[in-house]
């Protein structure tokens, strides 16, 4: 069994970029923006705005790589007040979640999250800051709890399993996503 090494939230031996990525829906047709509003044409369409951004195997933007490779530099807050006085602390600490049955264990990289989120976004409301203090399961994530509060909504899809399930163990299957 080969060990898949992850660096900055992506595998070092990442599969080739997708050869075909479905175009993103133009803003005037996305069901969110008002197509009758003349200002909709002043907004940059997602295909244009994200054309050069790094992607994952599904063709979706890999936001961790976008930060690390300098494509974006997120503001720490809208007002510049550092989240109402709360400091944004980058923390390079991984948590390995082993309750995954036959799936590879989950590596939770704090750094990929704390590069643009304050601790209070997750702690203590979503996650108790205590070892094994959170009964995380895929069922709960799919119901929008824990990681599911953001993932598959404003962060990468839940269907890129390897982005989280990245630590092989004795009973885990070989990588099926390559």
C-alpha cells in the first residue's frame, strides 16, 4: 500500500487536472441574480473570474491552493477590525480522526482553515475544542452538522473524499480516485 502524502491540503502526487470542466452558470441565469437588473452585467462571470484558479479532480476551485499559490489574499475582515478585536491566528496543527471504519483516516488541517477563519467560527459552537469531544460522522456531516456546516456549501464538495480521507491505514482500500 502506498502512502499518500499531503502538503498544504492537497496530495503531492495529485491526479492530472480534469480535461473537461463543465462551465459555471452565468450570473444572469443562475436563479440567484435578477436577470432584468442591468447591473448584473457589471459583475464578472464565475467562468471568467476563476478561469486560472487551481482546481481539484472534479474541476472545482481548490481554495487552499489558491491561497498558498497567491491567487487570492483573503481580507481578515470586511471592516479591517480583525473580527471585532479577535485576532486571526494561523495554527499549523493537524488532527487525525480515526473513527472511519474502512475509509482512510481523516486529517483535519487547522492551517487550511485558520488562514482565513477566526477560531470563533467553529469553536465552541460547531466543535468543542477537546480531543474526541465531537461525535463527527458522515451522516451528521451530510445533514449539515460539523464539517457539513461549510463543506458542500461554501467550501469544497463532500464528494472529493480524498481531500479529507487522506491517511491510509491497514484496513483502508487503495486510492480509487486516481
